C-alpha cells in the first residue's frame, strides 16, 4: 500500500480527472455522492471551475481510493472513500476543512448511520448541526408494471426525440419558481444557451432518459433528468421541474415514473433521489438515508 495525495488536475470540465473520478464514484457506489451527482456537477452552470483544483484525491498505487470534494461550489465537503480505506478519513477531513472553505465557512456531510465516521469527525472538532440531507429510493422490480395517467392533450417525449434548448431552459427556469419569485422571464442569452447545452449534451449522457411532458402548445410542461450507467445498479433522479401553470395535473409524477421505468428496462434496480419531499413518497419512493451537516466547533482553533 502506497498512498499518494494530489489535487484535481486542470483543465476543468471534461478532462482525464473527470473520467478517473467518475470511475471512482461508480466503484464506490455511495448513496451520498453517486456517480450521477458527479456528472451533474461537472457541467452545471453553477460550477466553480476555478475551485476544482482544490478537490483532494488520495491514490493507492495509482488507483483513486479517496476523494474530498464539494458539490458545484466550495463551502461544504463530502468525504468519499472505498471500503477498506476509512483510515484516510481523518486526514481527508483536515484537508477539506482547510481547502474547501468559502468565505471562511465550511460544513461537512456525515451519514447518520455511520458512527465510526461520526467519531472521526468529532475527533477533528466537528459537531452536528440541525441541518440535514435526505435520500429516498424506488425499488424497481417490474418496470413493465409502472403506469401513470396523463392528462388529455399532453404527451411524453425525451431529449433524444425533441431536445430544444429554449424549452429546456424555460422549464427549469419556471419549474424552479424563478419567474413567480419575481426574477422575471428567462434571459436566454448566447452564454446561457451554451451553458444549457453543455449540461445536456455531454459524455455518457443518454438523452432517451431525459424525459419531458409536452403541453398542448408544444412547451415542456414538466421535466425529469435520469442518470444511469451499466456499471451501476442505481439510477439517479435529477432534476425534476414542473411549470407552475401545469401543476396539480400529475405531470411531475408522469416524468419521474417514465424515467424510472426506462431505467428499469435498462437494468437499474433502484432509483435514488436526494429528497424527503412527500411528492416522491406518494409515487413510490421510500426514505433511505439521512445525513447531518457538521461544522467545526468554535473552540476548535483554540484547542488544536
């Protein structure tokens, strides 16, 4: 065993290290940071590309065995190791607390069901807060039996059939309430188009698993992105959005279940979503994991 530490190498984006870390997350199969979360993060418009070089990587004889990362932007940390390398976690927490901060703030995600990791975090002068994250899972046993109603005049499509960057941008903008929250209509500038295209048209994407419901006027009324890889039994749901004009019609349910169904037909055994919203429970997801955000104790610096 010869552990070597390094940081994420430039260039940012779809690079050699992107592929190496993707393979690591696929092998690790962690619910807290599945491979789909890495894929979503690396081309997301919120990604702080300059901060990528602060991601810490631990290798054993050339193989990545541990990663201390953030999700799109620093300020929070995820400590991810392969089984058998838990002894690295203490050093990884120390690295993350020093290098993954934002505005001198940092919090660490700790699984509630991992007492050993909790103890390690406590030894590094971290303490739990009241802030939590949640996972839910859908057990895909018989995908052919997944059915859902669809209101008259609406139809299911995929981005393989009808990707339209303007309609995609609009459903995310409206679906996440930017317009009704007073931010006004989407400004679909050339830069915004490039951002949206880079999020959608990327390596490993299966556009047939990016599902939309088309409204009678041709707009996307609801959207669900699914992430699947043959090397993993798990699919990831991210993101899900419904235009406020078309809510309470069952369209969000339709796009999610259609995505789950298609992933099941391709071999997925579970669909995961990082949420505890009743919406997901009502359509068949069940609670899976809980995590707590831990922060450094205020007396940590004085006692170290």
